[in-house]
C-alpha cells in the first residue's frame, strides 16, 4: 500500500495540529475504506482532529489505499466504522500491519486495537474477538477520557491495561465478559463479566454540548469534492420504530444557529464554496429559517448548498427556491411507505397529502427532482400496503408533472436498541421489491432498490453474536459475495445457529440479546413500550381489514 503525499498535500485543514511532545504515544487512526470515502466521513474527520490536536499523541492516518508515514511500533490502533461490511477491510488492515486478527492472540508487542462509530456502538458482538476495546457512544467525550486513562497504565502489562480501561465509562473490553449459550446452535444463556471488578453493564456515552461537529479538513480528493460539512442536528425527534439513527443517538440536539452553526459555516466559507448540512432531520432545527435566510444572502450566490435529508412536511417553496439557487437540483425525503397504515405502525407521522405537497413545493421552487426513501418488509406490512406505495408515487407524478421522481427502497433490517430489534427480516421483501420495480419503471419513475440479499447479510451482522467472528473470518477467505456467507454457514454447520436464527426469526422479548449488557440511549423497558404500541397498531389495522373497514 503506497504512501501518497499528493492526497494529503491537497488537504486544507481547519484546525492546527499539535507538535507532539518527546515520548508522545504513537497511534494509528484508520478508516476501513478508500481515502475518498474515509475523508468524507465527518465522524472520522472530527476524531482525527481531536487526536492530532493533542501534544501527547503522534497520530498517523491509514486507509485501504494509502497512508501517512506509520510508526514502526504503534501503541494504539483505532478504527472508525460506519458500515458493517467494511469488516473485511479491518481484517485486511490488521494483516497489513502484521497484527494478529484476534485480541486473544496479541501480546505486549502489539498495539491496543480499539474501535468506535455507529456500527460498533449499536452491536459490537460479531466483531468482539477482533478488538481489544470498543468505545460506545459519542467520541467528543469518549476519546479524551480513553487517552487520559491509557496514559496512567501506558507502561503496565496488557491485562492490567485492559482491566483499568474497562473502568472508563463507555469503554467496553469484550474479553472481560463471558458469553454462554443454551447450546452450540441455540440462544445466549448468559453474558457476565469475568469477575466482580468489571462493570456488569457498559453504558453508551452521550455528548450533550451546545456545539456539534463541523469539517476539520476540506479536500478535492473527497467523494464529495471540496465539501465543508456542518452537523445541524443530532438524532431525530420523530423516533420511527425501526430507526437506529434516531434511537441510538437520542436525545435530539440542536445547537444555536447564531451562536454555533453560522460561525461554523463562516469558517467553512473561508476555504470552499460548497456547504453540506448534515443530520437525520435537518429542517426540524427550531431555527432552520435563520440558517436558510443566512444562506440566501446575495454574497453567497456562488455557494453550493446541499442538505442530507429533509422532513417531508418541512419542504416549503422557500426551501426549494433557496436550494435551487444554491446549486441543488433535487431534494431527498424519507416516506418509508405509501400506506398510512404502515406509517402508523412505524410511528411515521406523515400523510400522503403532505408527501404530495412536498413534491408540489419542490417543483414550484425550481427543483428538478425529488428522491424518496421507502422500505418494504416492515413488520405488519401486507401486499396491499406495497400497492399503496405504487398509488402514492403515481399520485405524486400527477400532482407535480415534470418533476423527476426517484424511489430508493430498502428491505427492513432489525437494528439493536430500537423497538423493532425483536422482529426478523420478512422473506417476502424480495418479491415486493420486484413488484415495485415492475410497476414503477413502467410509469417512468426511477426505482432504485437496495439488494435484498445484502440486506440479509446486514441483518445477520446487526443481530449477530460472538459466534459470528469465525464465520466472518471464513467468509472473507471465500470472497466478498453473498454466496461466501452461505458457504461459510455450511462449513460451520453445528457450530453456530443457522442463518434464519439471526435474520428471519422473530425473537421473544424475554431472551438475552447479544447486546443485553450494553446500555443504549433508552432502557429496554421503554423500547418494549414502543414495541407494544406498534403491535397495537398492527392488530387494530388487521381487525379493520377483517371487518371491511
């Protein structure tokens, strides 16, 4: 793998890296994908800047295609993980650095391997054997505490280091917890710390400051060329019952527009003319109009503005006009389904009238396209609900003729720490995706389905336990394909549960979950209440259907 100084030379930094002290901790901070992808990750940028701003650290960056000059004997190796299937690259990078893949095989000569990010915070268990430590939650408060604690045991033996670091809130050391199973192919029986000195539960850490993240580097080499990103909101107040982006990151946080966000935007405008507003529900910031008015000023006519995702009933003509004038051709909204019934089940507080009005406003404001995100296989969904999605899309096309319509559609995948974590993937989802494709493409609507087979693998990892580490290693050697997973399952038959156990089965609410010892934003009792509300909606709507209402 080459050192590519041209890539790093193209960067414009918005912070000043510290000069490391003599004897600074040598560290590598890795992103398990190409540079263009990794440097576009706002989370990776922010944590790298935090590390590089410390005088007690000497940090080098590592990507799958390039790296900075690396220390010969690093003490710490960190990974930021945003996508489950990047685990393949984690293993490849460990091998590149000549570090044993499994924590149990490392000794004092190897760095402590830690990881963070949404994938590991949600459910680290399939990857537990590969990491010495996992940071659960927001890096703004975790990283500093972790480094400070490491300093105190820097010269200690590995066992002492791990036991000490396990006392830091949010630092999870998988090797200090023992998992037992009802049998080799059955459910988990218990998850217990190895002794009374280790915390029984590890709690995700939540940053509650008034300033959110903004880009620390701008570069033409990023996947989003020269973009400066500003995190406008964190989490989402809507709390759709399947949504990891909402439930895992609660509470909903909105920094001051004038005190925090506009100063951040002004810093970005000093180095680029492309601004991106990030967040799960950007337009629900209570001062969003202030931001819109700020970006509408004449001096920013040459600035390109993009917004990650917009709450459907906040798509006004003014918003569309501002985006159109600032170089955006289309806007993205998440509707999940054309069925009012399904939206009630998932707690999507949205009507078809509001969806159609969003399209009308988008066109009136000068936007050329509207992209909608949908989902099939939602718990309680019937084929008639999928038919209503087709009807909704036809209705949008009729109401806003000439507006380019795209429906991106995924299969429901259960995620840890959400009310729908107990539901499995609906095997009918693949058939429903094909139905939507046939119906919508014949109407001239651009339909973009996500792969059902890869959704199955995503569900496997999102719901998996530690037994999957053997499967992941084996799969990697067979190649990066869905068939590789099935081949690995066949080879390990009798040593771990079948695919259906992890993916398609509905789980009882009293079972021990792989992440039961890890506390997310909400306690399980609250998730169960939200689950019960969904089930009530499912039963009520089915009763109405049965009597012809």
